């Protein structure tokens, strides 16, 4: 077996059997910001067989304080995080198969990747996507691991169909906050603590050693506080995800416009806005644009717009959905 894993092989809880199992498994990571960039690196270094990476955003300078996989060149190029992650991870461990999706994680995408995966890791920053992951994981009887952090606080928990309640069951007892990294800040040690819990659970699941009791882990690195509580008995009898199996998030109609958590940025999805349509419109309107291998970037008044080839646009300095739709109508009719 590859000598690169020698220290992991020496660890009695993994050993040769555990390493072989890791090399046979596929993990999905949704979101490649602070959480997902770190968890993807840990899993690649550990020797997981395949990673499927999903992210809709691109690297910016403000990411670099905590998103350790990226560098200044990625930020200058505004490289999509999924593409930047692929570049870095494939150089760390070329034996790991890596599949990337520069895309918004919707029901169709999460269901398609869930069907070939052994595990999903949450690297997101919003409640809606976590609920979508939760529904897909329980529909396909797939473990998934939640993680979150803000300021100096972090939390993490693994959800295993038929063994634990689901994320929806726990939402009444999850830490309630309207804060985000963009409004309250975040320090890197909180990220590392959240991901350390998350990836440890992932290694246990992927090596078939994850057994109860099942806990939610919560802590604050600044205050040096930590607690855990058993979630095993917290299943809600009428839960539409893990009990009645209605999976409402998978059946919810996808909105064409949504606001990014904590940021003055709106995402608009319109399949008509292909690359050729956008460039032709901009040239006719004499609007200067910049083309990269991944997207087209231009300014419309005070709004910076990044347009992807599949009809997805990120609109900066826009605070409400109505304004975003107005700009689309003004530009493209």
C-alpha cells in the first residue's frame, strides 16, 4: 500500500483494512468555502477514493483569511472555488478521483450525485441547502455530516438514516442566530474545530466504524468552551423527511432568484442567458466585459455581474430580488 499513508496505517483504528475501505469510497462535499475547502483537503490527504465537489461561488480576497486551500492568484483570477479546489487537490494526491461541479446545488444535482456516493459533507453557509442535503441523504439512505461556524463558535453532527434523527428533527434545538461570516466575522480556529469533528466522523463512517451514541458537538474556541449532547432520541414522529418520507425540499419548486446569506449579492438562474446571448447583448449595448475560462464579468451601473455559461448570474451590490429582476429585464428584455 502507498507509503504516503504509513502514519495513518499505524493508527490502530484505521490500519490496512480501514485504508482499503477509504480508497473504495466516494464522498460528496457541497460548498467549498471555509468548511469544504478544508474538509476536501483532509479527505484527499487521507486517501478517499473519489471526491465530488459542488460550489457555485468563486474565490475572493476576503476568503483567504480562513479558506486555506486557495491563494492570491485564485482571488485575482476570480477562479471558481470548485475549479481552484481541483487544481490544488489533484496536486496533493493524484490517485484520488475528483469530479467538480461549478454549479448551484439544486434538487436535481444533489440527487444525481447522492446515488453514487457513500457520504455527503456539508460545507454550506445556509439553512436551505442543508435541508436539501438532508432530504437527499435520507431518501437515498446516505449518511451526511453537518458543520457550521461563526465568530469563534462551531457545531457539527452526523446524521445516519435509520440510526439517528435527521437535521429537520433537530432544527428546534440548533443554535439560533441570524449572524453570518459576512456580518459577524469568523476566526480560522473555529473553522478547523468544526471540520476536525466533521472529518473524524467521516473517517469513522467511511471505514464502517461509526456507532452510537450519536452526538451534536458545539463549542467556542475563543472562550475554550465545549459541549456535546446525545441526539439519538430526538426523532420527531411526524418528520416529513425521516418518518413520513415526503422529502419536501426535493419537491420544492426552484426559485429563479435568491439572495446569498449575509451578502449584498443575488443569484439569478435563467436558462435563456447563454454565453452567446449575454456577449451579443453586451456588445450591442457597448458594455465592456471581461471573459475568463469560467465566466463573463461586467458592470451595469453600480452592479457587478458575473455570468456563467449555463444561465446563472451572480449580481453584486444588489440587496433585493426585485432589483435583480429589474436589471435582467432592462438588459435582456
